[in-house]
């Protein structure tokens, strides 16, 4: 039976360091584009209000806010995963520290 460490080591060594770097850069690029397009996920929520004075709640605005928040979180996760991929590339046995 394989241990988690053996599986992790096998996965890390299966790809070359340059493949990890490229995958990390691609994920980070997608994450940055998502963050620029949809904003950070912790922006101020309006709760569907169309403006500050109105008391009306717009259901479409609530859906849009949830959609933007979801894509913002996906962008942040992609940035973190991309960074981890680049760290793995630099620390992998085949790549070593450059």
C-alpha cells in the first residue's frame, strides 16, 4: 500500500521542473485575469440594492455579486496554486534550486 508521501513524491517527480513552472505561470495568469475582471472577493456587498437611496432589492444584482465573488475566489486560488507549482518546480529533485 502506497503512503501519501510516496504518492506525492511520485507525482512531483513525474513532471519536469519546467513543466511545473509553465503550469504555475499559466494558472497564475488565469488567476490574475479573473481578479482584474471580477475583482477581489471581499469587496463591499450591496445586497442587491440598486443604489444607496433606494430600498429596492434587485435579484439579478444579487446573482451578479455571487458570480463575481465566486470568480474572484477562483482567481485567488489559482494564484496560490500557481505559486505552489513554481515552488515545487524549484524544490524538485530534478530541478534543484537555481
